[in-house]
C-alpha cells in the first residue's frame, strides 16, 4: 500500500514537472523570439535545467519541512501546472 502511494506521488510529481516544463518552454520560446527579432531560438537547454532544479528543490523542500500531504485532488494540481 505504501509503495503504491509512493509510486502515485512520483507520477504526480512527473506530471507537475511536465506542466512546469511546458510553461517555461513556451515562455522562453516566446521571449527569445520576441527579443531576437525572430532570428533564432537559444537557451532551450537552460529551460530544461532550471525546470529540473525547481522540481528537485520543491521535492526536497517538501521532505525537509516535513509537510503534510494536501487534501486538494491531484488532478487540480495538474490543471494548475498546465495553466499557470
């Protein structure tokens, strides 16, 4: 039971990571396109690195601070991650 719960937490963490990643990628691409006059796109790898660092920081902070799990359904977090 506990192992299945941990597996579900990892799946939702991955889904949230993808939502954050998509937001950063879209924002970065639009920003780079706007500031470069439409020439080329750069620093896409920077977006992946920073998204990974944000995800690891959030996951580590959760355990360091010993946060209690929320009562908000995971699907709402997924929507929040994809729309923020």
